[in-house]
C-alpha cells in the first residue's frame, strides 16, 4: 500500500503543477490517464458505479469552486484565475488501492478561499493525529469537525472517509463529524482514507443530473483534502504523502 499510495501522490503532484488559468479539467484528467498508462497501474475510480448505476467516466475527479466532490472532467470546464479545484484520485495495483485528494488554488485567490483550503488541510492533520491504536474512531471524526467549525466553516455530512485496502471502500466509514469516545476502537494495521470535505456556507449538498457531481446547496465554495493513513504502534503513517 505504501508503493501504490506513493504513485497516487506523485500523480497528484503532477496535476498540481499543471493547474493554471486556461487549462480545462479534461486536460488534467488526460494527464492522470497518461501517468496511469505509463506506470502500468489502474485508475481506481474509472467505471465505479453511482447509486443510480452510472459508471464514473474518468480517471480523476475535478471539483471546481462550489463542487464538493466527484466533479467530472470536461473540455468546457476551463479554469480561471481565482478558482479552486479539488482533485481526488486513486490507483489500484497488485491487489491494493491508494486514494488521496487536495484542493489547488488557481493563481491568486481571495483570502477567504485560501482560508477554506487551509482549514480543510488543518482538519485532515487533526484527524490524522488522532489515528492511534486504542483511540476511538469518533476521536478522529470529532477532531476534524472541531477544527473545521472552529475556523468558521461547515462540514459535509453526505460523504465520508473510509477504510481502504483490498477494496477501494471498506469498513469503517469515517465521517467528518462525531463525538469523542465513540465508534470502533482503532488498532494497529488498520488503514483509513481520512478526507475532510468542507463548505464556506450552509450544511448540505445537491447532486447534479449527471449522477456524480455534488455541489454546495447554497453555491458557496468547497474544499477537500485526503490522505491514506496506516495506524501503527509508532503512530499514524501517512502513506500518500510525498516526503
């Protein structure tokens, strides 16, 4: 899993470098698809079916501005100065999965938008810090919620993190809200995809007619950050971080 998550991290870094005004989100997906092909791995999201049975058509999820998650790359979705684009990406290889996400500012963005990105990243760090043997899952979830709401933003409740390993989505679910001291007890050897999704507005999302793209209910900006994290006796091991 360390190997496959490093591939995820390297490809996401390639995407980060490619983000600029004038680039369309389909261009970003093409980069991801080419990197997948070149490395001989499988794009984990492509072909996954929505609750309505619609297969996801791309390698990369690209969610712009008020799009929270699962945005489908398009030729006509051209990035502009000041946009935020969240990219979510996964890989399958040799029987295991990797998964990570980040939100990238396009050029210079307003201070509030930058604060939103930083709050999602800080919430991810706070959740990871609680991923210790003997802690409860609710400790991870509460740390995320406390960080997000303490920064003046709201937590997305319709989508959650998850266990990951031989399947892309495994138990337990990892909500971005919760109560300390509740939930399953964490053990060394568990691997979690921890992924705060947050809004600069009201709680709640709506899903577009494409069956995939989820956006904020009030049109406010959203941000997404994710790492795949192994729980070890030495502490949390972030498998999808480039050192």
